[in-house]
C-alpha cells in the first residue's frame, strides 16, 4: 500500500532515478512540465539519473535527445540496460573477455567501455553472449545465437520488455526475441534491465546516493524493479499506466508513492487513505467497491483521487482475488490553469 513521506520527496531522497518514455518524454515531445520539474529538482540539490531498458542507444544519444527537449542531461547522467548487462558480464567473465553481441551499437559501446571485447555471434572464442533490441538485427544472427545458447553459451539479456513505444504505437520489443530464443534453447537468460535489479544497482553504483527513489510510469518494470531492488518508488500517471492497470496491480507492482506528474517530487505525501466502512477516504474523496464496481465521490486534488481509487481497489483485489470494474469511471481532469 501507499506510504506517507517525512518531507518533500526531493528532500527525503538523495538520488532520483527517472524512467524516460512516459515520465520525461512521450515519443519526440517532453511530458508537459517535466523539464521545469527536473530543473527544480536539480536546483534543490538532488542527484538525477535517467535510466532506460533500451539497449540500442548510447548514453550520448539519450543525453542529446533530453537536451533537445529542454532537459539538462549529460552522458554521465544516463544509465542503460546495456551498461548493466556489461557489468554483469564483466563480473562473470573478467576483463578482456570476448562477448558475442546480438543487438545494436549501444551494446557494443557498453561492452567496450566496461573492458570487454564485443564480437560477432559466429566468434567461436566468445565466452558469453548478450542480446538487446536492435532494429537491424538479421535473422541469420538470431538463428546462430539461438543454437549457441542451446549448446551452452552463457546468455545475458538486456531486458524482457514485450513492447517498444514507437510513433505508430506499441511495437514488438526485445522481450519477444528473448521469448523466441528461450523457447528454442530451453534456456532462461540472466536479465539486466528492469524489473531485475542489475540496472538499478548499476545506476546507484555510477551516480551515487544512499536514499534512491525510482520514478516511473510502468508497474511491471519501473515499480516492480524498485521493489526487487529494495528501492522506494513514485508512480506517475503520465505514461502507460491508466486506471484499469492501476486497480489490477499485484502487491509486487504497487508503488510507495503516487502522483499525477513530476510535481509530486516537490510535495510531502500524505498518510495513505484511511480504509473504513468498505471504502477509502482522503482529502475530500471517498472510493469504494460495490458489486464489483469501483466508485468515487467527493472533491479534492487529482493526486488524492488516484490514491483513494488505488487503495480501495487494492483492498478489494486482495480480499476477493478480482480487480474491480472501472468502466465508466473517469478520473478528474487537469486544471487548465495548472
């Protein structure tokens, strides 16, 4: 369940780890208000890191995109699943090890920077293989990698995301390829990206911080990843998670805090909604589940509406095993005046 903060989140945590798509930007546009909120967080003294499961792009490319959107960022602020995978491989195989690459330039760059030697999937001297999203990966290499994994070559996957955001909507992500390779080979890879903990551990190792906070929009990667790494999390409603996904969240996918947008970093989060009389109450809102349907009434802030809806829904889910029906329930609209 949700938790209260002692102070504003920007004061309670010394490392803010931001997912990118759905938190900082959507496609080629910044999330409204995100550059300003991030600028203020830096001014308040927070260490800022941008983390991504996308292994195809280098930190330089990610920082360049962020800068073009008005977000202050350097390559040192960016940590990718490719870098996390490289660190896992370095620990397992040692400096200089030859690692077969099934992916894009981001993987090769990360391996080289970690002191490993990226090689083709045909290199018989490879001591391991790493895979990641790569738009130009050819089927010949996929087949060769599958056979080598089946025959025992140790495998690390950058992530298992089933979808990838594109201008045309969600497209198959690297997780689809991981599933294919696993089915063929009978092998499950070591996974570096969210929700597994190597990416968050790598971020803390690189950027520093004793009290990290994961900030994301996706329950099954960002929030679940925070839980696996024993890191508190802030869920934002600016990306892929909507009301149907939120009310169906299993305990391992529930955030520590919840806000509509990054403005939640500058707030002290209240005690979670009180559960009584079959409903949840907070800040003038009440949410309850009747005959399997989630209902809300009252008035107050948008953040508190989402909090009472979540807590009432999770109480019902844990008690009944079923997520409540949200059909026809519309969250409060944002104030056009801000």
